[in-house]
DNA sequence: CCATGTGGATAGTGTAACTATCTATTATAG
DNA sequence: CTATAATAGATAGTTACACTATCCACATGG
């Protein structure tokens, strides 16, 4: 198909597609002449993925680029790819050396150990959780850490379901895409479901007034 | 304290504070003369809250405004406030009437019912989950819904821990702030912990190579 | 008293994500 | 075979957002 049809099918404005091509999010079409190119179903699929990451996942274009690059890296083992995707999705917590943060980091590491998780100790996510703890302490909520135990427990189940799902996909390239989609869409879904659970739990606890 | 000290203490540039005052995120100080005002610990606390919502929660200023307005609403019962905060935090899914979406909505409602949750059926979060399902189906992942069961299960525990935490705070205004912080910071922490769990689970499952 | 700090108004900056326009082609419907 | 529409690529413009800077008249405090 030609670029116009691609845009119509995916519901994306033509100049936007050109923009994605310029930014390298979308691979160029197969040229048939100086000003003509053909786009196939892979382009359509990729374009839908891009839009989904931006609209549902709220990712900036630059991060979409990183994530797609990780998917496209040939011969990357799945767990490396997972790391690359995570890194692409992560907004690293601001680096700081204040003692409160160091302490918070240790608390997170202890939670990881207590749950028997195998996690590289230079994972950026540890710092994210640590910065959440620190910020909450600054705001007068030092007790929030106790809640995190439940989060770890819950995430254990969630991660197993997630990994089960992508493992079942079988074909490597589907698995790679599955990891990205599972990470990003799963996060969006999880946040929404958690809020539904809040609504329900507080409704039940504080009476049907 | 004066505005300069407020900025220094909170680590926020003075023009930024003026900007937040203009936008109504921060209430004005207590005027002592035409061009002087005093700021107290409440202002400092509020300013830290604003920065936290923006930096950790990634909220746009406009949403911070909505959320703060919900906190400040006097005499609002907690569950109403929770709804207002959720609405403030929510990026509503694009409205659409395609049949796939209607079907996805029904799937979500079935999940809600199966878990016995009490949720208003016009909650925006239902549409968010539905749009995630639809998007994933479009991208060739119609099976992802099966994973959501685990998400619901997990969120049940999480929400109980969350509600326990804020209920323990006791004082109303602390509870209100706790709801905001728990929602926003909890979401950030949860996403990070989930990714840690992914790392661990896939490391264990796919061998210590 | 006078350098420094302030409130309020207005204007400017930088980035991100498009969106529009232009030119030289090429495809294609009539 | 021609007139219309579509296309690739380059460049420039737009919009929204979150600050950031400058100005002024006035106030504070060493």
C-alpha cells in the first residue's frame, strides 16, 4: 500500500507518518521510484504499536524510539531485551547522595531479599522505589514502607502471569513485542484496576452511604 | 518566612513559586504590606507536595491543580474525594462506539462482578482498561485479557493495604493528603516493583545464564 | 539610607510533538 | 495522452506546556 492508505488505515495523519519516518520510528517503505514507496502490513503493525505506546503508554517519542530499537536488535536474548525495554521506559530517579536516600535504598534491597527476588543491584527501579520512599518521608509519611510488602507480594503474582503470557507466545519476535506491550499496557491496566479496587474497597469499608 | 526562604528550603526556584501562585497551585501568603507576604509551614508542605506530584507522579500542572482542589474542598467525604482525585489523575480513554470497545467494556465489567467489586459503572477507569484490551486485540494480542484476572486478584490485596494505611492516619486532612500520595506515589512504586518482579521472574525461569 | 528582597505584571525561552508548505517528480483516471 | 491527485524529501511553522526573566514601585533591615 502507499503512504496515504497506511495513514487512513491506522488513523494517523499523513504528516505525522512522515515525521515518524524522519525520526526513525517507522522503517522506510520499499522504494519503487524516486518519489514512491510501498508499505506493507509490518509497517501498519509498527505504526499501530507506535501510536499505542504514545497514547496508551504515554511514552515520549524518544523513548518509543529506544524501545523499538531494543525490539529490532537481532539476536538479543529475551532477558536482555526486557532490561533494554525497562530502561527505555524508565524515567531514572534523580541521582542524590543524601543519607535518607541511601537508607531507603537499603530498605528496598531488604524487601527484595526477603521475597527472594533475583535482581541486579544496579537496576534503576530500585532507585525509583527508594526515591518514592524518601519523598514520602519528607512529606510526613515515613510509614508508607510497610505497605510495600503487599506490593511485592502482589507483583510476584502479577509478574508470573505476565511472564507466563509472553512465554506462551512462542515465536521470538512475538515474544519481544509481547514484552513491550505487556510492560506498557500492563502498567496502564494495572494502575486503572488498582484505582477500581480502591473505589470498591473504600466503598465497602466506609459503608454504602 | 518570606518567599525566598520558602524557595530555598523546598529547593524550588523563586520564579517557579511565583508561577505556582499565579496558577493557584499554592495559596497566597499572608500579606503584611503591599509587596510583602509571609509563608508558613503549610505553604512549604504544599509546595513539596506539588513538586512530588510533578516529579514523581509525572502529573501535568493542570492535573495537580485539580487534585489539590479536591483535597481542599471542605467537608468532602473521603470516598468522594477519592473519586475526585482519581478523576483528576485519570487521562480518560478516547470515547468511541466501535463494537470491539463495547465488548471489551463488558469483559471488564464481568471481571469486576466476578471479583465482587463495588464500582460505579460510569467510572472512567473501566474505559481505560477496555481501551487497553481493544488496543491489544488490534495489535494481535487478544489473549491478554486472561492475565487481567491475576491483576484483579493482586489489586484486591494492594487496595486493602492502601486503604488500611490511609485509614490509620486518623486525622481527616492527613487522610485526604494520604489518599493523593498513596494513589500517585503508590502507582509509581507499583510500576517499578512490577518491573523488578519481571526481572526476577524471567531470570529464574529462563535460567541463570 | 541604601543594597537587597518583594508582589505583580508581562514577556520570553526551550522542548516536544506535531502540522503545513513547497518542489520536483510519479501515478493514474478519464 | 493529459489533467488531476499523490508522493518523497526538505524546511518552516504551530501549539501546548512549564517554566524563566525582566520590569517596576515599594518595603525591609543591617
